[in-house]
């Protein structure tokens, strides 16, 4: 009997990789993908499976309960994996309302429908940013949440709802919190694809502050593997950090990207840091390791593969970077957004 996955936000970077992973790993899997199709959603991310009879798609806002219930009745999912989210910090500073609607109200809608109609498991995809910044040491799953931006606050709000529904209604839920993902098909407002594509076009890269801010990185396919592992082996009601031991400051990351593309340090343009810019994220992932998961991709190799993908897929990202969203934000807020991680 084939497993049935309802994936939300499956036209985005991480959600689309998870769907491709499912189809590559499980020959009989069936997937229903619902996506609001905001600026970062791209049907081209799933072009290879779009016509597969085991794949279904509907343009739906996860905060629209009637439409979510309609899909639930039609598809009867075994598993729900909630990737749907507004995720970009700069955009959340400019317009928090969209983040509250999707990341909090949308999560509540999914939980309410789950409570009424059931499924085996619900996985809430979250972020290390809910913990805030940490100068030394690492955050564990029991660390207090201390978000710094409207984005991370909205994700924290969604997580708290998931935990509350488990405690109140005994819902079959699990939360994952991941470090920074990178890889193919990532929307080029995030630091790695932004820097790669800028350099490929002969443009400078905007590096925040002095470039010493630290992030931990995971290749997106490792993240998909980890989510699947937690879904099958994790304990209900628990939180699992998804991370690696790859901590890199933004200046070092920039130097690696410059070398891989064949550019030099003259292509760096230092820009003012955004408000409440967290200095360092770092997650303890021993709990996931004890569950039997390990990353499969080396950072240096995966970064080189990512650069190669953007070099060979200019037809995917060039139309995005020429898109109308830049003009829209210029009109709405009197300036163009600083697009960085």
C-alpha cells in the first residue's frame, strides 16, 4: 500500500526538495502538494514530476480552512509535512502581517483540520532562528525560545501552537528545527544563491556588517533525509534539531564562493547590518544523532555542486532576479530590499 503525503509549501526550495526526495526514495509514494504560490514558489522546481500520476497539486493558502479540508477529504493523507511559511527576515521587517497569517494562522488551520480528520503524523518544519542568537555553546531542544525578528517570532508562534495541540488534544505532531539550508533551486534572495548569481552576472555581493556573523549549514538533501527519518522514527510531541557541525562566518563563506566562481575580494560590497541581526546560530543535534541520523554530504563538496548547478541553470534563476517583486518593494517602501541571509 502506498503512503500518502500532504506537503504544504511544496513549490518552495526545501519543500520541493523533500518531494523530489520522496519520489526518488519510495517508488509507490503519493504526494498532494498545496502551495499559495507567493513570490518564492516556482513550479519549475517540480517540473520533472509534474505529470506523474502519483503527484497532485492545488494552489491553496493553508489559512483557508475550507480548501484545506476539501483536499483532506479528497486525499486522506497518512502524513502531513508543513513547509509552508514566509521565511525571509528582511521581508518580515518590512511587512510582518503576511508572516503572522501563514506561519501562525496557517499552522493553526492545519492543526484544526488534523484534529477533526486525523492522520498518522504531522511534522512542523521550523527554524533555529526561534532560539535567537548565541555567542558561545549551542541551543538544545529544551532551550528557551527568544526570537529577534517578526519572521522568527511567527515561526515560534506556530511551534507553540503545535506543542499546545499535542498537550491539549494529544495530536500526533513533531517539530523539527533546522540550521541554514543551501542547495539547488534556492530562491536567490538568500545569501548563497544571491552571491553565486550576482558573481556569475559580474555584480558585487552585499555582505552585512563586518561579515563575522556565524551560521551553521546543511545541504538541503540532508535536511530532507532528516525530516523523513524523524517522521518515521521520532517520538510524538518531541522537538528535533536538524543540524551539522559546519559553522562558517559570512566572510569565510563569501571567500569560498568567490573562489568557486573565480572572482576576487573586490567583488565584496560591505553594507549596513539589518535591524536585530542575530550574530550566531548554533544547534545541538545529539538527539537526532541518537535517533540514528547522520549527514551524508560534505559541506565543501555540496557547496561546489551548488555553484555548479547555478552555473548550469541560468534559465531558472535569471527570470527570477529580473522579476517584478523588486519593483513592487521599491514602490511600497521607497527602497529595494537588501537581499541577504
